[in-house]
C-alpha cells in the first residue's frame, strides 16, 4: 500500500519513504491511499491479544514494506519497559456508560508517548531500507507535550538528531522544565517568543526551504518531523482506539458490533483523526466528539462550515490545545472531498492568505453525520475536575476534563446514552496547580508543592519521572525570536559532519 499527498493525489510514496519525509514536497500531508478494513472475525481475534500483538497486527496492514520482524522489533522497543506495568492504554470505568482511556502512563505522562516512543524506531528502520542512507534531523514545533515526548523518544537514538522549538510562554512550568532538562547528545531545545501557531508556521517553512535542504543533503542528512503531520505519529494512535474497543468487547462491557462514541480533547486534530481512521477500519464508532477549549475554532468550523482563524488567541489551562491552525484537519477534508487535491490546495492557500475558508454543503453534511463539536471554558474545566474528584475520587487533568465536559453537553443535548470512550491525554500531575485549584479552591505557583498536596488528598501517586524533575539540571534556557529559527536550525546542522 502507498501513501498519497493531500495536495497532489498522484504523488504516491512507499510507507517507509512517507515516514522519512514527514511532509510531502509541495507541502501536502500524506494519507493512506486506501484504509484497510477489519472483518468482524479479525476484531474478535484482537480481543485476546496483548497491546504489542494488536499493534503488530494493525501496523502490518499500513506498513506494507516493513517485515513482520521489523514491525515487532519496533513495537517491543516502544511498548515494553516504558509504560507503567507494560499496559500502555488502560481503561477506567466511570459511571454507567463512560470509559476513560488513559493514554498517559508513558515516560513523559502525556498521550504523545503512545506515538513518539515508536516513531524513532520506525524512522531508523526506514533509514536502513532507503538507499540514500541519510540520517534524520527531526524538526519539531511543540505546544508542550510533543516536545518532551519527542525528546524522550529520540534521546540518543543512533542515526537521529532532534531540534525542538516551543513557545516560551505557551507551555506549563512543568512542560518547560521537562524540555529544558532533557538529557542526550543528539538534541537541541529552543524557547521562542510567540505562540504555538507562529512557531509551527516558521518551522513548517524550513521544511520547504530548498537552500537548507540542499545544505542538509550535502552532509548526508534529511529533515523529518515528529509533529502529528508525520504518518508515523498517526498510525500508533489508531491502535489504541482499536485496542480500547476490543478491550471493552473482551470484558463484556459491550456487545459485538455495538456502536460507541469517542470524545477527544482536540488541538492539532491528530488524535481525533486517528479515531476517524479506526472508524473507517470498521470499528463501530457512532459519533466522534471534538472537544475544544476557549480557542473554539474547530467548534465554529463544525457548526458553520467556515474555518476562520482570524480571532483572539487565548492562553488556557489546557495549553496543549491552544491552537488556531489544526493541521490534521486537511487530512479529513481530503477524505471527505473524495480526494479533491485541487480543492485542498485552494482552501489551504486561502487559510494562509485570508486566514479562512469555507467548505460546501455536501462536505458539511458528511461532517455533521460523523462529528459533534463543542467547547469548554477554563471555569467549566475546573468545575468538571472538581466534580469528578468529589463524585468518583478521580483526579483528572484539564485537557481530559474538556473532553468529559463536552461529552456531557453532547449527552444532554442529544439524549444519546451509547457507551462512550473519553481519550484521557495527560496525567493530572503534569498540571498540578490547575488541578489543585479546581479541587481545593486554592492555588500556588509552586507546581511541586501543588503536586505534593494532590498526593496527600488522593490515591494517585506522582509519576517518578515528574518527581525527578526537581533535581535535574537546566541545560537549555535561551529565549529567541521566531525570525531566528532559520539560523538556529542552520547552526545546529552546521556543526554536523
Ligand atoms: C497534544 C495534546 C492534545 C491535542 O491533541 P491533538 O492530536 O493535537 O488534537 C490534547 N491533550 C494533551 C494533553 C496533549 O498533549
């Protein structure tokens, strides 16, 4: 199976090459040429498998130029020894019909680990297959959790180098500390004065900068991305939705073929897009619930069919969702428009120029059938964290709380009581002062003091990796403007031989 670009459907690329490139030359995103379908019998077979086995089974359908052995080598390296109890995606039941899919038991305590622990191994495997024998330079813009998860995944992986940019005032204190203290000889980390969209736009421009690419190639290097535009990020995220569905089936929580909903706290649209692909693969998902914070550009888009980023940007208590340009939406629109690459080009050009575009009614109708979208303010987020703690003694991070609140609204508005999976995307200990404020009503700027208080009043322990942060040395503390990004990248690769 090949992958094609959303901006040029005739550009067909092998799976390994897709992972190496990250993004297509003309700026399009790669998508599978056809999405493999799981028969009912296959879904049943998956029920008795461990996470790694499920991952192997699903990835073989997408990475058709990887051998079985190569794939299982990747999944072993990623999912054994890095996640609590070697269970990467456990489910907690909450009330009658709601299931929290906890995707934050990995090394950096956010769901990004699910994909970024395996992406480096995909890349190294793909490099070996390529006759160019180039080494990858990973260039990443982060809204907080991607950066740390990518740094952890790529740290000292042979044949890779990683450069991370983050908006210096757009990430939480713990997220910043996680990145600034990262160990490893193959990494660079830069704080940028600006928001995530500025940072992401500047980084994307470097990918398509011919001069820099040439300079890289001369040194035997090539760019790739750890952002969710890389197919190697998308595929591992499909796995946990299928895993969750088959876990519920195996435990008798749902019947065969029973339809469920999935609610996802959404920023760059990567996580919810993976759920959309799981649905295309045959998992009976009724509604995909797209939950946003006060940066409600997606809520408005699903309501009106108009994507308009010309609006105020808010810094919220769910910072990993503070995004006004949701890159992966392009993949959904390519699919819903029956792969109309010219249309995608037109819309994305308009997004770049005027900051907006509008989809026609036939596409809007398809969106309505598949998705429900809603948003939630910081105040409502805190109320939900408070409620969950009082009612279920459950500590919930702000991003997950957004998904639960929007699901709550969905159920009230529609009366739909179908079983629902909530994608829980971060450990509450990644945002301890917000969580403490929500449940106890008082706040502190000292994240570690807040974490200690949370431990005293709950059954959940702070993850060791976050505890260790207190003692670590800060290695990267500079502050840069977005205009400097290009030169910083040149400096980083300049020293490379
Ligand atoms: C990245 C992130 C999100 C948003 O996920 P997208 O795939 O960008 O939509 C939500 N919550 C947390 C904690 C994250 O790190």
